[in-house]
């Protein structure tokens, strides 16, 4: 009855890439925000 669970896989590569991007961007957030404030 529950043979169609493979189509609703909770693991998604988009989530992994987003998590890696967030982990990379969080330490650089003051630099990114200071660039934004400087050029604005």
C-alpha cells in the first residue's frame, strides 16, 4: 500500500547545497554587509 514513498524522498540535493552555502556565507556575513553598506 505504501510502495510510492520513493517518489517523496525527504533527502534533496538542493537542501545540501543550500546548507553548505549558508555555512559558507555566515562567517563572511560582516564582510558582505560592509560591502553592501559601502557601495550603497
